[in-house]
C-alpha cells in the first residue's frame, strides 16, 4: 500500500508524589517503582490518520476520556472517532472521572479521583509528542499478525460453585489455597501481536492479552506492574522498536490462581508474559506480508444505566463525611456515569482492519466471554481485542453474572439487560468486512 507511514510516540505518564491512585481509595503515590507510559501509533495513509494508544492508568472515564482523546485527535490532525485510547488498568496508577471530582469538591472531600492540573499538563505534553510523531512518520510497507500462548498467568476471577453462586473470587493476589487450586476457568490464553515493519525491519509491535495486570498494589509504589515490566524487556530486546501493550476483555480475569501477592512473583509473571510476547513476535515475523488494505470503522453503542443505582442516593453517600474515602469516591464516579448518560455521548466501538486481520476496540471492564464470542464470529481469522477504552461503565458482565453474585455485577453501571444488545453491537461491528 504506497504512501503509508507510521508515527510513534512514547510519553511519560508517571504521576507526581502524593497523587491519588486507583481513584483515591488506596494509598497515594509515595515512590515510583517503575514509570507509567502513554504509548501509541499514528497510521497515516490515504484517509485521515488512525491513532491507537495505551496508557498505564487504571481508567479514564467520561469527559476525561473525551478530553484526552480529542486532544490526541487535534495533534494527529484527525477526527476524535479515529482515535482509540485504552487504559492498561494497573491499580497503582490514576483513575479519572471529572464529575466525581466536582462532587467531591462540593462536599469538601480531601481526596479527589485525580489531579486535574496534572491531567491537563499530560494532555499538552501528549499533543506535543503526537504532533512531532505525526510529522516524522516512517514509511511502513509490511505487517505481521502473530500469536503466542501465555502460560500460568490468566485465570477466571469468578469461580462458580455447584449452586450456581460465586464460590471464590480470585482477586489479583489470591492467598486462599482452595481458590488457587480451583481450575483455571474460562480465559483467552493467547497473546496477539501486530507488527508494523519497513523492509523487514520492525517499527512497532502492538500486544493484546486479557488479564488484570496486577501482581500486588496499594502500597504507594507507582508501577506499570508485570505487563509493563514484560514490555520493558521487549524494549531491551529490540532498541528502536516501539512496544505497546493493550489489555483485552479482562473484567473477570486475573492472575489470582498463579499469584499470591508476594513481591517476588511480579518478575515471574513478567517473565511469562515476555515469553508469550516473544513467541507472538516470532510468529508475526514469520508471517510478514505487504500491507494492501487499512481500514477503520466505528459503531456507536448506548448502554442503559444499572437498575440498582439512584442518583440522589449516590450523591447523598458522597455528601456524608462519615463515609470512607473509598465509598465516597466510588459513588461520586457512579454519579459521573449517570450524568454522562443524560448527554448524547455514546460509546464508540472500533475496528481496525489490516489485510485480512482485525483489531476491535471496546470500553471498560468487559468480560472475557465477549472477546471469545467475537473470535467465534471470525473462525480461522486473526482478531485481536483491546478493552478498557472509555472507562465510564466500569464492569460489563454477563446477564447470568447478576444471579451468580460477587463484586463485579455489584459495581457494574450498566443495565442487567445489557448482554444481548452489547453482543449484537460487537457482531455488527465485526460484520461486513470490505
């Protein structure tokens, strides 16, 4: 495909000391264990540029998502619908919701979800970097679509007992021996790699894998955790190549079966991820082919709100200073989602087509079954998935999850009836490949 160029950007997104982490309900930043990154690529061809980016943050919700997405679009000289930004979802990192901040300030809370001045500065710095990357795009003529298996990292978060109810909830660090002995459960063990090359030399590699990316957290140590460390190892392996990691549909997937939270386990998990990345890259390199088609399409999707949440009750919880910071901040974020639903701002699902392969982009903490279901609609085809885009909805579980119980459906901000319409939206997104 003549005239195709690839811009690459790599921005430090590490927060200053004292910054809230994970929305303010864990210990704030006291030390940087390893830096946070905002990385991405700008695909420049005959149509308007396409931007795919990932940031080592817990989540970016609602108006904050629009602010940074629109800022990247302006810098890349494209339209906001052609920018897909995804949080990797580490927890020793920021979780942003602007309306929540407004409520917390109103009720004199001392802990906000994020620092708005720092966020605005990040957007400015990102625009400078993206503009420079767009002006320095490298010719790219080949793509490799590969995959590798990751061993002993992902496991089902929700272990269902014989009564159809949650028996164990395997958090990222699970110390309950019986929970860890339970079967791995439903996961997608395959890590996908999309490699952009110029004359056989890789310029950028994009990775897609579905698991919560935490080994341990909440001690004040800012970190990109084991997925970031694995990505750094690929940086060390291949200087000059940009490595970008996207978390797939991992709302109900953690490393809990294989992780007890001990600090020495973080590099072990990173090593397993690194092996999967290397395998996927070797596969991609063996499949390098000329790029003959690049396409981008979106599909708007409007979620209905959870039937369990009442705005006035949520705000009253935020207003009560006797409630914990966790309770106040979470409920303030829930208010932000309900307010957002009053505006004409649907979530955009996206699809990047490269030759015969595709990458789909989805919001928030989508359950892994949606990713697996999408792949079943394309048997024998390469289909990668990046979730944790617009973080407004929080968890997007299955219909049956509500009867099973557990944490995730209890804090899902979408209707219990969301599954059929969401599956249809994904199916419509995937259909009609040109």
